[in-house]
C-alpha cells in the first residue's frame, strides 16, 4: 500500500482531499514501473491518495491478497473523501464465478466468492467504515466476453447502490484513439504505459473525479 501526501493547493477542487484507490495491476501501474494515473492525479491536483494495489489480485475473496482482505487492513479511522475501486480484469481472466445481485443490503448476505457478492461487499464496507462516496472504474475495451459481462453486472449493482461508475469500457469517446496512440498508450490489451496514464487516463479521470467529489459537497 502506498500513501502519497501532496501540498494543499487552494486553486484545485481536489486539493487536500483524500482518495482511496483499491485495485490490481492497472491501478498499480504494472507496465509503468509502479506509476499509474493514481500517482499522476496526486501530482496534478494536490490530493492525498492511498493506493492499495497489488497485481494479479481479484475482487472475489478466495486468496489472502484479495481486494476485500486488503481493504479490511486499511485504517478504519482515517477520513476518506472518495473510495475508488477497479473492476479487476483478473476475475475475468481467471473466470471467477459471476454470481447475482443480492436482494438485500446486508453484508452478511453477500457471497464474496462471486464477483457480484464481492463488489457489493466492497461498496457496503466502504460506506459503513468511512461514510464516503464510492466509485468503480472499468478498463477500456479489450477482447473479453467475460469482462464485458462483468461490466453489465456492475451496471446493475450501480443501479441498486447508486454508486458512481467510471465506465471506460462503454465510453466511445475515450476508446476513440488512433492506432499510433494505442501503440504508445498500451503495453498490451489491458495495461497502460506511462504515456497512456499521463496523456490519456489522468486528464479524463481527473475531470470525472472532480465531478464526483463536487456533487458530494453540493449535497
């Protein structure tokens, strides 16, 4: 886990805010020497970030380094302005059981050995523990029917829980880059390069995250 603190900049709406990012290799920056959009966002905005990211890990809670087990090791007393979770591509690659959206909002009812149950548990735990807004983000388009199904499932969960969804998978404008840009921005079909994070991901995610936090403050 990495915690970055930046100097407060009063001219930026994210200045001084604390954002927790939970994820795997894309959040970590596996093809960018451990530097991702999370680090660039902190540098650009003066926000404080907690980056809890381990490559190869899954939402589904069937290993010691699952999203859920790592999330539960975070300080429950810290002030969090936004909790952002990656819809992990590893669950798709490893063909984890999809599951179904639960009828209740009770954490004890969620089957965390499924993708659906794990997502709902993460949302419920983050809200209960830090009383903060929760957002999930997806990967951009790549060739995976399983991940496409996970995005559809996440959209159903979004409707139930009214979370923020940064849906890069279905964002036509975000995915509309040239072949030359794709060769510079992506190390493979899943992992962005340093240039990809800096030039493609960070400006886009910065705008959306500012909107999410601003809407929260306006309530």
